[in-house]
C-alpha cells in the first residue's frame, strides 16, 4: 500500500526516524535529531486513533548520540547504538533492561563479541532465530597488531580500504553461558548471503522469521537507500528483492521495522519535499505501509521429499480421517432413512448414537495428530 505518515503532527523542522513498535502496538520508540547534533531516543503512545505524547527517554539519553532502538519481543529489553563513553570505539551496541517501575535501567555494553573499534549500528533482536543482527563497517580481513593499536578520533586516524557497512549476526549464548552484555553473545558473523561492496544495514525480521528486511544503496534500486527483503527458507537466506514503488523512492528509504503481526512495515524516509534543511538536505520522517500480497515459496526436490515423508508418517492418521468421514456420512444417512420409515427403537438409537460418537472422536483425534504433524514440519522450515 501507499505509505502514510506515522505521526504527521511531529515538527517537520526536525529529523524523526528509526521507529520500533512494542508487541502490543501501543508504544513507539524512535530517534529525534541527527547523530552529529546529539540524536536522542524518544517515545510516544497510541491513544486509539493516533500517536500522541512524544517525549524523550531521559534515563537513556546523554550528551552523546543514541540511535537505532530495537525492542525485544517481550518489551523488557531495549537495544540501541551510541558513541557514549565506555565503549570499544566509534558507535557501539548497548542494551537496557526495563525495571519494575517501567523505567529503563543503566545501559550495558554488548562487549567485544559484538562490538569493535569501528562502528556498530541498528541492532535487531530475533527470538526465534536466537540471533542479534546489526551492521558494522569493520574491515573484512583480520587486523594486524599494528592496525589494532592505531589512533582513532583525530586526524591521526587510519583509513582502511574497506569502509562500507555489512550485516552481521551474533548468536545468543546458551543458557548458563552468560546473562547480560558481552557474555550473552557468541562472536558475530557476517551475513554473506546479503552483503555486497555497497552498504547494507538496518535488519528487521518477521515474527516467524520467514522474511528478512534490510536497507541498502546497492545498484539496481530506485535511488539512494532502498528497502529490500529476502525469503528465509529452512534457515537459508534467499536472494534479496527490492520492495519497489511506492515504498521506495529516488530518495533514502531506510530503518525497516515490522509490527508483531508481520504485515505492517514501519520505516524512515527523506522523501518529503517541504522538509528541507538550509543545506538542501531533506529531513527524515517516519512512515508505515501494509503488505497485502501472498509471497511464493520455493519448491525444490527436498521440499517434495518432505511432503512425501509427511504422507508416509501420517498415512494411518489420514486413513483414519477418511474412514471416519465415510462412516459419519453412512451413519447419518442410515439414521435419516430409518427415522423416516419409523424403524428406530430406543435400543437402536442408543447403539447408533454411541457408534456415531466414537466415529466423531476418531475424526477429531486424527485431525489433531495431522495438525500437530504439519506444525512440526512448519517449525522446521523457520530459521
């Protein structure tokens, strides 16, 4: 659908971007201002008809920049990026836990398994895949000891031949391996199925993990940064596709985030023509759209093999289901004919009723087993 403004009443003289919605769709966390101007985390509430009461999250904001918010599915953890003191260099990823009073606690750095001396942006937590996605401009090769020790933050800073942003994912540590911060993650890995020589970032996954959205300025788009998505099939990330018009424009369309039902897409864009800075650069605003199409699935030999495996495993339940349907039809037909002819005594009615009840129970039980089998196969195809 054609995108619409998330909050048209927000001041168009400011940048508002990076929206992330709570699971119940009643709270929205976003960013106000650009990083070089001290970007801050803000929130607002859904009042039943519109987003209202925008306000800063004072417990998390500092004199430095805070951006890229992402809420966990239970709403108890907020991930974000910041160049505040105490990190490993540049922008790092942090998390904050919600307290019993509803306020966000002191942020914790995610540590060296996730962060580096370079920039890490746009965390995206996904429970089902048990991973944290993010983007970073760290070099693709391992740094030498000399390079690890070079200056950063002044004109002495060393520039590397690779400075584009790639997507990474860090697996969550197993239970007992850690709780908060750096101990909660295993070392991050590049998402090779998506990364190119251009910039990739800002991941969002559907709740079931069957689609992965991101932004990129790669060639072949509508212009600037575009939004893309990939089908995730049996844990494999398939080829990205551009979302096309009217979502993408010749301007920058970024920061995808999906609501819990998985069909409503929030994002940021600087497409608005009447919101331009004195420099000529456009300001960012937040938009949403709804996907109505049905996405095709890739059918391969192993998929067909899985179908026949399902038939083989469930053949007796399928047979019981078919026999039950035929038996119910036959009994009901005989019941109607006998009742019409007045041949039904009390004993006969009780006997037929008992048989019919048992056949219905067999039908329901076979349906339950078949549905359970389908659910297990479905879960096996989700990342």
